[in-house]
């Protein structure tokens, strides 16, 4: 089945890379806002008999990104796409993957059901916050595949700085599988810290670090406010690490997070799941491998 790429506003560059890797075309489309702020999406390409691959990122403006993705899916069905797949490497609302308190909305479930009802048959995510493995999964009857950017980031740091040895640290339990896989695939050692979040902007971190004289990569699934990553980097330096680098699959960098992290770590790098100035590692090839 022929695959055609449908870009959304947050992922035009990644969509172009995917089209190049797949040796296929990018559809003609129009995405804009009405004066009152509502979204408009139109596809000007006949998709009959083909698989439409919509490419979107959940950041920035997660609410707009979800609506645009839903409209794009409906437009694909209107243009007679045989199948609609959504590539959403940074999946919005993934952190609310359960009800933590009585009365909370289950955001992840709601978004997944919206996508399924729009006609999307499958999603491809990267280091999704609601998964700790890299196999196929079912998200409320929506079929999904989770890929990882961890190994790519670790390889990148080793190559860029000509490092023979690298010790990779998970700043909390949630990133332990990501770090373990990256370490195994790059012949690196690894360990983990324990994190307790005291508020949206404050964290406490504990753990025994054996990093004296080592080149250390602190690796996480995402960097948002940067507090978790900065705390981990500072602990590594306090425990005698020779060099400390910071990497994440998804770089949100809320407010001044990137400036503060660059003041702490020797180098900061992320994948292109979210467009930002540190997005030097592309997920395109990994995505194509599972399409």
C-alpha cells in the first residue's frame, strides 16, 4: 500500500525527513486558524487506496496540536485514505496516564479515544511516558508502537565527543528501561537515581553514585521544567564525574529550562520529536523501520 505523508504544524521538518526516507510524497494541505482562534485543516490530494501517515508533535501548544491532528485525520478519511496512521513521537497528555487523585479526568484515555474515533487506526510514539517497554501495545483499543531515542542519543554523545566509555544515569525510576536499553546498545554502564516530586517545579533526589572520573550522560524521556535533569547533573558533578552531558528524547524546555540546564551540563541534546535548538538527533529512520 502506498504511503503518503501528511504534515501538521508542529512536525513539518520531521514529516519532510520521513518522506525522504520513505521516498514518497508530502500531500498538499492547508492548516490555519480562523479569526476566532478555531482551527481549519484541508487536504488537496486524492488519497484513494493509500495509507495516510499524519505527523504531529504534542508540543508546543498541546491543545491546538490535538485538534489539528483530529482534523487532519478526518480530512484524510474525506480524501478516501484506505488507512490512517498517526506518528506522534511526543504524545500529548501522556503524563496523566491514570487517575492520581479522586475526581481527576483520565486525560490519556480521552485523547486516545478521540484519535480512534477520528479514524486513526495506529499510532507511533517515542519513549511514551505511559510505556516502559518498546513493543507493540494497545491504548484503549488504539494500536500503537513505541520506539526509543535513547540509544541514538547515547551514540551521538559518544561519537561527538570521541568517548570510549560512557556511564548513563536515569534521573528517576521512570526512565530506567530507556537508560538500560541505551546502555546495552552502546556498550555503556548504567545506574539510577531516585526522585521524589514535591511540587510541579521542585524535586528531591537521592541515590548512591559511583561516577568518580567517569564521563556521564544523564538520560531521560523528557525535559520540561529542567529541574529533574539539573538536579541529577549537579549530583554527578558533586560526586566527581569527569564530564556530564544531558539528553532526552523530548525537549520541551519550559521557560528558562534550557538556559539553566546548559549552565549545569557540558552539552544538551534531544531528538527531533519536538522542534528546538537542541534537536540534533532525528527519529526519522527509527520511525520508518516500524511503519
